[in-house]
C-alpha cells in the first residue's frame, strides 16, 4: 500500500514539475518579449506587445465566428486522430506478425514517412475537393506513418519470455494480445500518441491553410496574408495552449501506465 502511495506521489510530483516547467517557460517568453519591446530591440509594428496579444486572444475566444472555426478544426482533428491511431496500430501489428510482409513493407513505410507530406496535399484536393473528408484524409495520411513506426518499436519492446510463458500456460492469441502485448506496448504507444497528435494537428492546419472554407488554419492564413499580427500571434498562442493541455493529459495517462514497464 505504501509503495502504491509513493508511486502516486512521485507521479503527482512529476505532473507538478511538468506544469512548473510550462509556466516557467511562458514567464521567460513573455518577459523576454516585453523586455525586447521596452528596450527598443524590436518594433511594435513587427511584434505587438504581449499584453495586446493576450487581450486579442481573450477577444477571439468570445467571437462566434472564431469559435465556429475552432469547432471545425477540432472535429477534423478528432476524426483523423481516431482513425489514424487504431489503423496505424492494427497495420503495424499485422505487418510485424509476418516476416515476409515485414521485410517488404517496413522499408516502404520508412521511405514514405521521410517524404514531406505537403507535396501530396494537391492529390487529396483533387480526390475529395475542398471538403471535410479532404482534411480528415490528409490528417490520417500525415499521422498514420508515425503510429506505424511507433508500433514497430512497441512490438520490439515486448519481452519474448513473457510471450513464451503465456503460451506455456495455454493462453490463446487473444489473451496474449490483451494481457501481454497490450500492457507491454502501452507505455511506448502513449509516448507516440503525443507525436501522432502533433503530426495530426500540423496536417489538418496545413490542409486548411492551403484550401479551406473554415477552420483555424484558414483563419491563421487570412491573418497572415492581411498582416493582422495581433490576431495571428493570438491564434498561435491559443493553439499552443491546446497542445500543452493535450501533452499534459497524455503524460497523466503515461504515469497511470508506468507500472507496465516492469
């Protein structure tokens, strides 16, 4: 009982430390930002004051049109993520289970992963048009390869002795998958989830900036093209805040699965 309590205490300490790092980084960022303007190192025309950007961010979150854009982007990100992660894990496991397909497909996966995905974006527009499906499809395409590669690594982290013992005790393939592979893979896959979300959000925002009728990417592109720096920086700050919240949520899940590493 005391060991469990100490483990929970250590996890809470790590979470508090994570938030402290984020808050410290933000304090340094805004302090440097304001100091550069006060000392005349940067022009307010190029970098508006931090206070003005924060006020603009507060104003944005109360605008119905901005909230509509946020809703569109969140829907696209959520659907793409919910498709890409299970698909990547399933394909990664299926490929790794076959020696032949592993030798054939793994090099292709790594090759496609190394290619910038933006060059494929016009193909998605031609195939789906400027639609919700186009954004989701490109988000899945941008995300699934990092999930595949992470699944390969996660499967390699499974201890062979655990699998052999489970088979010796007569465990079925389903039981081995749920009680041996899944617990062993979970910590590695949770670390990959953070990367997957980064690729996913980046792909969705790029698709919206390239061609869209609504969404955060389209709004950011409009602000940039019209030199609306306060709105542009405020939008970037809001996106960064959402990314921080997601990262900390995944860290919390990782802490809950920490005991599976042993």
